[in-house]
C-alpha cells in the first residue's frame, strides 16, 4: 500500500521561503531600490505579502496533514516533516525581521561626504503652531548674493525629497538629486516636508487645496529672503506635478520671483485632466465620484483652470514634460507656453522629453521604468537653464 506524505507541500513551502528571503536580502545588495519606481516597489511588496500568506497557509496545511499521518502510520519522518512545516514560517519571519531592521534607520537628508555645499536643517514656524521642516543646501565659498530655488512637491503627502513616506523604499527621490546638482553648481536649494509628513508638525495635507498649500511655499520664500547670504532678487521655484500649479500661483502674484522650472504640470482645466486619467486607466469613474465627495483638493482640481494663473506669469520659465506621461497629457506643456506668451512673456522654453513618464523617469517601450533616478539629461537641462537665467 502506498504511504501518503506531504513532502511536496514541504518542498513548495521551502522554495517560497528561500525565494522571499533571498529577494529581501538582495534588495540592497543588487541595488533594486535604484532600479524600481515607487509603483514597481509597491507591486514587489504586495507579491511578498501574498507569498508570505501562502507560506503560512501551506505550512499549516502540511503540519495538520503530517500530524494525522504520523498518528495513523506512526512514522518518525512524518513528525520531522511536521516540524519542518512549522519551521518554514519562522524562517520567513526571521528574514523579514532582518530586512526590516536593516532598513529601519531614519532617512538622512544630509549630502554625501565631500559635497561642494553646506547643509542645514530648517524649521519654519507657521501660524497656529504648525512647523515645516526642511533642508537648505548652500554652495561652499559662494559668499553673499547666492541665487536659490524652492522645490515644490507634487500632490499627496511627500517628504522633502518628493518621496511618498507610506510607499515602500524607492530610489525615486528627485528633489534630493536636484538639490545636489544645483547646490554643487552655485545655487542654494530649500526643500521641505509637506505638512504632517516626515519632520513637519501639524496640519492635515488631505484638507489643504492647491491654493492653500501655496501659503506654505510662500513661508519658505520669506525665510530665504531673510537669509543674509541669499540674493532676494534671485529666488526661483521648481514644481513637480501639482507643484507646477503652486509655482504659477505664487509667481502670478509675486513679481520678485526670478525664474520658474515646471515639471509635468497641468495646462488644461482640472476636470479634463481627471478625464484623461480615467482614459489612461489610472482612475475609475467610481473612484472619481468618491473623491469628489470626500476629497477637498480633488473638488478644487475639478474646477481649477491653470491657464488663469499661467497668463499672469511674467518670469522666465522652463517647462519639461515627458511624452509618455499617463497622468497629464504632454500637450499641456504647450498650452501653458501659449497662455504665458499670449500675455507678453517671451522667455518661455518647452522641452518634451521622448520616452519619459510623469515623474520624468525614462521608460522602456512596455512602460517599465529604466531607473528610479532622474537621468543626467534631465538634471543637466535644469541646471544649465537656471545658470543662464540666474547669472
């Protein structure tokens, strides 16, 4: 009579354990954090969670089966396999714990050793006790009258690097790269955690509209104007996604802003951009209906016309947009340009980047991200244009 066993279950479980633990250990060793976008990292994390649940369920099923076989057949091997089934989830937990401890250290915003700029932690105290925390990078040896840029994050909560704090670890920290590049070439950079994110205190970003977020950026501008080494006549703004709308709002009412760099911003009425995202599969009709009921800023965006502010922008402007953007059509870059030029602004430069997506990352034909870091081409475009405009 053939003896039953669940050895195949044990084999499957151990294979899953070694695959998951191996992936966790290889995350840093293979620099996967630099290769994956935040969305891809999220998918990997979801896969790990599903595999972890499968390991636990397979382990329990194998354990129960081997206990029954051991009682019926009196097999010592069945008891050993039962113990192995019990050990599999613990091996997984050890691997996860090791990976978590390794990655649990606080994020540091300090520059790499040997950087050509100094670094300061900044805390801006707002009315009603809220605090914005940020980083100021200052070129070394630049003396007084240093030009500077304030970086403005996109929609949803972001830290000063424009990284999503609730997302898995990702190499996508564009503002860290931009600050490093600009401050290494003579331009000071202020970047800040959004309200309630990172080291910023107070406020609920989910209850702030784009217009209300602009007040926080204006607090950063006022701080730079008080710094004796900063040239108050050469303060520019760089915004990504929603940050573009904020930059245009501020520049429209503050003629002392020196220059604007606009990355992946909207140039169509907000309701049209939301419909575009539905067509691209990023948003469903039900999702939009729910957001319009519950989300204050979605309602603001739905009624927002970005060209109303773009027409009032008189400063030099650089607009960068990827032609593979699924969040905002790249034709919006030309709409912003046209609105600005119609009202007399002749210093508007548009660059459509072939093969780049909404976060301005290079993508392959199938849409997968080549690297989670901004390319040198993008950084060079920003740096060279700003140096010409701010000299």
